[in-house]
């Protein structure tokens, strides 16, 4: 099991928490929580070691579009990069309802 952390500059306040997905075979859970400040923090706990660069690429792509100031926890059980991006976008959608 690998644990990875990233920080991203962010600007926009977010008002609601979000929880999407489940940890299971080939899937992941995303917990998104508003925080104060000017940066977002992402904590990834994954069952698949050695993919830090892939996680960074996916999160770089996500934060290129998203500027909410949040703390994100991702619990992964081997999801594909496309699934990760989908779950992140779902979490944003839930937090903005």
C-alpha cells in the first residue's frame, strides 16, 4: 500500500463536503472537504504501488480546471486514471449542489 500527497494552489471557496464511490475491487472512494486558505491538499491511499507520476498527471489535469480550496482524500483499490478523474468530477458536482 502506498500513500501519496500533493498540494495545489486554489482560489474559490467551497461550501459543502462530498463523498462519492466505494473502495472495492477496481474502484475508489473520494472524500472532498472545504478548507480555509489558498491551497488544496490531496491525500491518496492506494493498493497499487509505483504510480506516483500517474497520480500526479491525473491530479494536475483535474486542478487545471478546478480551483476550489479543498482537502481531498482518495482511497483507491486499483481504479484506472479515467475512473479517478470521473470520481473527482462527481465529488465536485455533489459539493456544488
